[in-house]
């Protein structure tokens, strides 16, 4: 078995023109951070929306009749 010895510093020097340096992400101002109240409201709304989407999918998948409309099953 032969093992190749690779000089990584030479590879990095060759790659530099093709890989531009990406600047660091700038620091954000603390006043731009979301409030706890906003986060709670967002999570509540997201959870409710997810539940509605799940129920719509569940009803359509298993073709349950709508209780309010009294539609009969089609299957």
C-alpha cells in the first residue's frame, strides 16, 4: 500500500483566485432582536396553522364527511 503525501498549503495557494474571501457576518444591534412576546405569538400562530393544515390533510386523505356540511363520503 502506498500513501500519498499531499502538501495542503500548495493547494490552498492554487485555490485562492477561485474562492473569494467571504467577509465575517457583521454584529447586529441588540435592539433588532425579537421580543419574547413576538416569539410567543409567532409560535402560537405557527402551531395553529400547522394543526389546520394537518386536519385538512387528514380529512382529505381519509375522506371523512364534513360535520357542518353533512357531505356524504365519496368512497
